């Protein structure tokens, strides 16, 4: 890292944008201004985009509700590089790792005590009582100022805004990059089913029947211990029908991430189940997570971090609708509201919220990741809603070119894409690397003050801004 003329050049800043877009590195020159504040805080990066990190020239706000300095007016694009008043790599990492949430992410000591007491007596409580207590605990969900609800794409807006400034400072009409999804798909859809109880396990065949009727790829997350019997016959019945099996927690007692040593002990057993089942993916119970501990898990990908966790016991959210790496693991964020939250917290039985989330994610060309439990769609009303969701997604597959994929397929694609490169080929570009035959070249350009994407050809699909 070197500095000159009040600018601090950072390879990591450039790498953050390069990894996101997979564009030619010759055009990417990002820098952070010198004099970044000692403490992290909130600032804006255009209308509705809130960042969190150290800031140069002005003290960042202690709260996302405060007066936020707009980084667009402090960005310098006159020196041949984009000089930002913040470190893009640091801010993106802060958001993905939920550092902006502070103690609120894991709750206060009082919250921790309440949670431990709740899980201690939970097996003795009637279902109606449990749901009432859960609604009380989450009753402030609509007062949380940040992240945005129901979908937050702050990370994507920060990186894309930086790309927009790069186009200006490099005086480029457009920037080539490797499109996010194979065959130019506008967005990816990932349907996952967490199996909570023996009744849910026994209903998996019916759920697979529905999925196959609509042509929906999916995975089933199975709890290895205590909840119900997990036979080889049951696991084989899932795989033989073309669905994936993943590990869900260890025993679903809500205590997996309570203590570091206990997590390490449980992780050994969780990894053993993963190897025994041939599972590449993991999800924790109740979406509890500590991404800093992922190094203990021996899986290719995790699916435990919501993009916006207003309706989850662990508050926060990774603020992106795109997969991202946490060390060696790929995180496939949960980008839509769980069926349990929809039915029991919001008491909604329509497609309205899911449709709203689908539209918001599609605008970002992101990952639509759903959690629908076999346990909670057995009744006619809930089952009918799930079928409506499947019909809607299949319709959008035809109209908008969605990619309906299992989480394992998405993991394999994103890893391939992360190693692909754009190579100059005369006046054009070509993509090199494993899986490049499925990849498409797209172009980013600024139009009417916004970043827009276009495909190389009509065959690559319709790419929304």
C-alpha cells in the first residue's frame, strides 16, 4: 500500500470491486482518502444507501438515523482514480460481517439470559405459547432503522456506485464484466426446506411431489440428532429424486453459537455428519450464526445469514443479495422472509410480501433464497400459498429468465465464476476459465445518473438495471 497527494491506494479496495464484477483490472483504480476517522460510523452514499466504516474529512454518525454525510459529494474523480472518503473493502466487510450491529446483533446480556431460559423450557411449552412469546420478543421489528426491510442491498449499491464513479473518471462509455449468473439469467432462485420435526420429515415426499410438478430444484436441511430419526432410507429418498441433502445444526436446541469452545466441539460432530451424508452445505437452527467461527465448519457453503434480519431472534443482516466468501466458505444469504415468520409474526397468507421481495431482488439481479418448512405447509391454506409461490417463480423463469437452481449448483457456479477472467480478443472480449461456456459477457454503463447493465447479445437474456 502506498500513498500520495492525500490518497491511500489499496489493492483490497480494488479487489472488492473486481471480485464482485469480474471485470478487467486495467480499469479499476480505487483509493481511500487519507485521514480516515479513528472510529467507525454511518454515512450515506447517495439517496437511501447507508454505509458503515471510517470516514475522511467529516466525523461519521453514531446512528443510521442521524445526519449522514453523503460520500458522493466528497468523492474525487479528477485524478485518474476514484478517491473515496471511505475504504470500500472495509465498509463492505463491516456490512457483510454485520459489525455495524454491535451488541444488538447478539443481544444484550439480558437478552442472552432470556434466550437461554426460553430454550431451556421450550420443549415444555405448547406451540401457541411459544409463538406468542416469539411475537413479543420481536415486537419492535418495524422500528429498526437499518438494514432496510424487507430486502437490503447496501453492499451491492456501494460496489455498483463505485463502478459508476469509475466509468466517469476513466471516461468509459461502458465496462465489460462477467455476468452474475450462467446463460445470462436475470436472477437465481434457491428453494430450501428446513425439516424441523418428525411430522415435517414425513411430509417431505409430498413437498418433493409439488416441487417436481412445478420443476423447482430444492434442498432439504436435516437435523442430525435428537429431533427425529434420520435413516439412510430417508436421505436416499431425497437424493434419488434429484434433490440435495444438507446438514441443519446438530440438535436444533438454539445453543450452537453460545460459547466458542462448545461450538468447536459440536462442529466436529456436524462435520462428521456432513461427510457421512455427502452434504456440501450447512444451515444453523433459527439462523443463529457467528461468521468469525466458520473456519471450524468443513462445508463448501453456508445458508444462515439473512440479508435483513428484522424478523429473526439474531438481529443484523449481511446487507447483500449476492453470494460472498467468508474464508473458504461461500455464504448464500437468506434474502426473503421465512414462511414461519410470514405465517406467525406477520400473520400473512398472501403472496404480497414475497412478490415485493422478488421484485426488489430482481432489480439487483440477485439471489432469491427461500426457506419453506415442510412442517408449516401441511395445512391447506399454507400449502396453497406455497403452490402459488412456485407458480409465480416458474412464470418468472419464462418471462424474466430466472435460474432455478439448488444451493449446491449455485455454490459450484459462483466458485467457477470467481476464477474466470476476461481476456482481450481483438476488438472484443472473451471469458477464460472452467465453466466459461455457460458464462456471458455483460456491460455496465451510466444512463440518466444510474448504473445499467446490458447483455452482449439477446441470447444472453434480459438484464435489468
